[in-house]
C-alpha cells in the first residue's frame, strides 16, 4: 500500500533543511513524482526570495534625475497672515453692509415685511458663514499638504 503524500510542511522542511527530514520522507520524495515536483517548486521559490533582483540600471538613476530638476525654492509661509487677511476681508464686508444698511435702510429693504427680512438675513448670514468656513478649511488643508512635501 502506498503511503499518502507529504504535507506542505514536510515538503517545505525537505526543501529548506534536507538533513532534518526523516528517512521515510526522504524515501517518499525519491519515489513520488508529485512530491518531488513540489519540493523543486518550493526550492525555486526559496531561492528567488533569498536572491533579490539586482538593479537594472548600471548608473546612478537618482543622481541623473536630480541634476535635471529645477532648484527648489523653500518658502517660509506664515499661516497667520492668511487668517488675518481672510478675517479682515470678512469684517470689512460686514462693516460695509452695516454702513449701507444704517445709512440707506429705506431704499434697501423697501416693501419687505420684517419676517421676510429676518429670513433673508438669517439665510444670508448662514450661507456666508458656511461658505467662509468651507473656504478656510479647504485652504488650510491645501497648506498642510504643501508643507509636508
Ligand atoms: Zn507523494
């Protein structure tokens, strides 16, 4: 009666450490073509893993590429300046709105009821705040990306 084929573990042990396998396993590999092929396949894989592929280029690729790149300019960026300019712009806009509102209120909202005016004002302020915050957050995110690279 023929013995069952070897397990993957036994075949790997045979392929890696031939001196550690028992006489039965050694005899099975000699007799069984299937297990012998598996051992050869494992030996090929282990050999390929041990020998990394040599670099294809025979010159220093990194140095050749870096020579062709334009010199980088490192720009120190102060994010406070951006915050202050955005905040200043928003305050200026609000100030101009209030100036116009208090000097010419009759012409600006003539014929509108107070509830309509309130809804209009609330919607305008909400949308402006949302868009302003969204713009600011997007800008900060882009600055972080630029600072990391
Ligand atoms: Zn076998």
